[in-house]
């Protein structure tokens, strides 16, 4: 969708956008992100870079990015990870609108212009959602979107079954809406953006999907280190189980229909398989998951009982007779709902 610069003259120099960027140990990629921000046709923005404990030499380099429109902060308390960093950025934000970027994302030159135009056209919304596209080395070298947005009205169900239609960089927020939601859950390090979007949808915040827009943020797919790190730590595992509980509680608080609570069970099963097939994870974590699932869904039917039996049984045989595990999984695929075994979306889902 084309935009002319004159379309937004009433906003220029009047409405500030805060762009919040968590960062950890990847200055070269961050510099590319900042360059794409500097090239924006919409000029009334500030950047808030929140470092998550990089080495002293990296922190020193970050100081060179600081100026009157770029804040550079450092997380010094709380849980490591993007959620705490984004919340620190929200506390420092001076803008009326907020865009979250990862430190390796790139912006199209008219991204902020297009997003403010959407605000102008749909002023009753609290957040707006835009298509974003994947890339490997440079924007345009991959034709896959992060995922596919539709008008079907099933966005919440898609998030609950790990088919999130959009990601953290897709959304453009009013700051007051994020304040109302309480920002990110800092105990959730994996699926933190999906957690936020689920809470937004359960809160009935009015929003608008800009289905006809071209992608204006580009999401890198590479082997570069990520802010959550590559190690499966106890903190990360605890966070993954915390996410299950927090969404379950949010569904209960919203008096969600039973079908949504039942749908969320797919996440327990998928998390169980992650723990089962990741040999770096001890079986005690799988036991914790099964106990949590049984406690939160005590009246669930035979599928939950069978799934928990399969996970516990497979965990016993995992390091003893792996063929038994594979055969048991085939049986599980025949007996359990198909959405518990999702095919990965183009962008990797949540």
C-alpha cells in the first residue's frame, strides 16, 4: 500500500513513537537495526535500547549510540530476558505509541509512516497489527511472511494452539494500552509476546489487522545468538511452565468458554514433548509438567489422562529403549487431537 508523505503532516513533530529494542551481545546486528530506524521517513521517534547484561566491552560500544533521541539502558535487576528489558523500555518511554523490535530486525523506510497512517484511519483501536516478512541476509531474499493473518476472527484460538498470526514486531501499540495490560510478564521468557497478545485479546482491547499492507518490518532468520541464549537452563524451563499457568489463569479470569480452556491443553502436550525429546532436560521437569497439567485440569477427559500416561511412560523408556518411545508416539498421534501435533508455520509460530 503506497503512502504519500503529505498524508501525515498533522502528526509530524507532534506525535512521538517510542521504539523499544532489547539487546544482548550482538552489536553488528543492532547497528543495522538502528540504521534502518535512522532512515525512516517519519522523523518523530525515539529509540530505547535496553541491554540485558552484555560484556563490559559491548556495553562500552553501546554508549556510542546514545544521543538526544536514543536512550541506552541496562537491565540490572529482575529476570534476564526480553520481557524485563521491554518493561524497562516502557517505563522510560516518552512516546504516545510504541513499537517493539528485536535487535536484529530491520524496518522498511516507510514503516513508522505507514503505522501512523493506520492510527489516523482507525483511531478507535488500541493496537494495530501489520504483516512482517522473514529474511536471511537482506530483506527480499525470502518470500515467507512470519505467519498469515486472516479475517476469520479466530486470532485467540490460533494463539492458544501455537499458531500465532502475528509476532511482537507486528503490533503497534498505544502506550496506555500496554500500561493497562501491565506490560510483559517478566517470568515468561519463551512465548512472551504470545502471552501479551493473548491477554490483550482476552481483555477485549479494540484492535485492527492491516491485512492489505505490505510487510514493513523484516525478521531475521539466522544462527546469530538470541537474547534468551541457546542453553536450556532451569530458569528457562521454569519460565516455560510459568507461561502455561499464567495463560490458564488468564482464561479462567476472563470466564472463557470451556472450549478455549480445552484448547490450551495442546500447549501442555507440546511442552511435554519438548521436555521429552530434549535429552539435556532431566525427567523431573517432565514430571513437574504432568503434575501441573493434572492439577489445573482435574476433570479433563481420557485424552489428558492418556497424554500424561504417554509422557511419563516415554520418559521412563527414553534412555533405555528409544524405539519404544517412537512407537508410543505413533499411537499418541492416532489417539490425540491433530492440533496437538502442529506443523510449524513459515515463521516458526511462537
